[in-house]
């Protein structure tokens, strides 16, 4: 009887910790997917506006300008606030 109780308590503890870890992993995956979607939309916007203005745009940074969004984000994070 005691062994069954200990086993069920261990199972409940494992399920409780599993739920929190799944929740954490799910939120991390959601954040990564959201950041990738935003980066993709920025790339599409740059391509469309560059085509409308008849200029080459940021095609020289990385492969087809894909690194330009990351560099712009890093520049924004390291800017000094005046």
C-alpha cells in the first residue's frame, strides 16, 4: 500500500514537472516562430519597397540581403538613447 502511494506521488510529481517544462518549451518555440515571421515580413517589405523605388536595396549584406534585418536589429539594440 505504501509503495503504491509513493509510486503515485512520484508519478504526479513527474507529470507536474513535465507540464511546466512543456509549457516553457512551447513558449520558447512560440517566441522563435514570432521572431522569424517578423524577420520574414521585414524582408518582404524591403524587397517590395526596393522594387517600387527602382533601387537595389540591401542586397550586398549576406545572401540576398537576408542578414540586413539582423544587423539592423543589432544596431537598434546598441544605439545610445539621447
